[in-house]
C-alpha cells in the first residue's frame, strides 16, 4: 500500500515537472523581416545634332575651279528676244565667290572670237553682293538678247551674226572657263547680251 502511494506521488511529481517545463517562462523568438529596395538609375546622354554653318567664301572663284553652261530658258522666246541662263558651278575643294555680271566672250564653231557686248540688264547692279559657292554649289545669271533681229552693225542679209557655240567666261579670281551654248545661236546687234547679276542657284 505504501509502495503504491509512493508511485502515485512520483507520477504526480513527474506530471507537474512536465507541465512546468511547457508553461514556464521560455524565451520567445521574434522574426523581423527587413526588405532592401535597390533602385537602379540609368543615365542616358542625348547628343544634340551639330549644325555646321558654312563660312562665307573670302576668295573669288578661279576659272580652274568652275564649270559652266549657257542654256536657253524654256518658254522665254518672244518679240524677237530670248533668254539664256549662264550657270557656273564650283568644282574646286574650297569655297569661293562670284558677283555682279559675268565677263564673257562668244566663240564660233571654229573657236574664233565673235562680236560680244555684255551689259547689265539693270544698270547700277554690277557691284551686287557676293554669291558664296561651297563645293558643288552653283550660281546663275540670265542674259536676254535677240537671236534673229538684225541690228546696227549686223549683216543686212541672212543671219545677223555667226552662230555662237561656246561662251568663254572670265572668272573673278583669274582664268577662264568655257560654257557650251545649248542650243547654239546667233547673238544679234553685234553680240549684245543684257545680263542680270549672279544669284545663288536654288
């Protein structure tokens, strides 16, 4: 009987100890979650397009750096007059300029000089502003003349003057260039040509 009591007492003690261990002041573990936000900033450099403004030419064009043509302006014929357009193009590596009215000489089929008289269509404009020509750019000057109306000093029978096939242009910087005439034509009144000043070609 005594043994049984002791066993019960021991069992109760064990139960108490177990319960005490479960409900005692144990250490609680707290979990803290830390979130790191990383922001990546990308720097983009935008380059603005560079605009290069060509510098005005400071040297007059030489004949060796120019090419040319003297062509009829379509629809310009009327009342015994016609208009041809002289075009000069800068073929040289450097910029150059032309100005005023051109100095020209008409040449015939054999290359011989023909009577030529070039004047300003608008008096007082022979010292016009410079036309700066970068490489590959052109300037034009229109000339009005009579191709078939005989005038003072012309032949009184037949064609007024021999047919001109080439216009030789004296360049402002020295030298000459030969501009083919298309179509070839007589220039009456002893080669009278009324030129407008050079302007930049559009």
